[in-house]
């Protein structure tokens, strides 16, 4: 893993940083491991399939025709647990915005580590009940969607435009901001208004 001493990869990123990568295939990261790059930034979202708790399937086509925030997270990830209350606030704010939608996708660390997906909670439902969360989420039980999106960090928040192009990304809403949800939504709005 290459890191950039002193610089922080917090906040909303709309262009990959011009930072040389020491290891082939890796992305530049800050001292905490958060990426400065997202391989699919400016590219179409890949084909994927995730399932809602209702059993309904969500695919790439569900993202077309509207601006969408896509979050990948997992209960095995301490940063995702810390960010949980921010995601609930984000979901509440997006619910009030007719021009923006939210898709959160719970995934294990990898297909090989699928048995670690839910951490101490055992299920997303149990976690939501314990925390009082009520936003809609999808499940990626074998990490195939996470793999297709080529993610190097979770939680990761992606902004996808109505044509299915990734226009921005951010790791951890709460890392480095005192009003993380509003700061994120302000950044999203700037990108939308510029299109």
C-alpha cells in the first residue's frame, strides 16, 4: 500500500489525485489507508445485482435516470459502524430530495470472508433494530457487487449521475468534518449543479 504522508483523503473527491503509486494495481492512500483515487471515477457503474430484504433485486438499471448516492458498507467494518448515525441522517435528508436517491449496500470483506459479514450483530436487521435505523439497504452476500465496483475502502459513498457515470466518491462521512452530512450533500449539490 502506498501512502501520502501528511495529506488526508477526506472529503468529496471528483478527480483522482495526481499522485504516483508505488505498487502496481494499488491506489494512493493517506496515512490512515483512505484512498485518494477511485478506479471507476468518471466511468460507468459496472453491472451488478444486490437484493433488498424484501427479495427484490436491484441492478445497474435502477440507478439510471436519476442522481444516486451509492454506499458500500459492512458490519465487520468499525468505520462503517461509527458512520451509521450519519448514514441515517443522510437517508433522512435524501428522502426529502426528489432529485436524489440513496442505495446502501451491505457487503462482506470479500467472497472468501463472507462468514464475517455481520460481525457481532448476526444480521443487518438486528443491527438496525439495536440502533433504531430505518433506511432501506440491499445485501451483497458474496461481495460480487463490491468486487465489481473495485472498491478499496469501506465505507465508500459514490455519486452516480442519471446516465450511470460515477461523478464523485468519499470514504467515511464523519471522517474530518464537524457537519458531515451537510458537507457531503453540499458537495453533491455542487456536482449536480455543474452538470
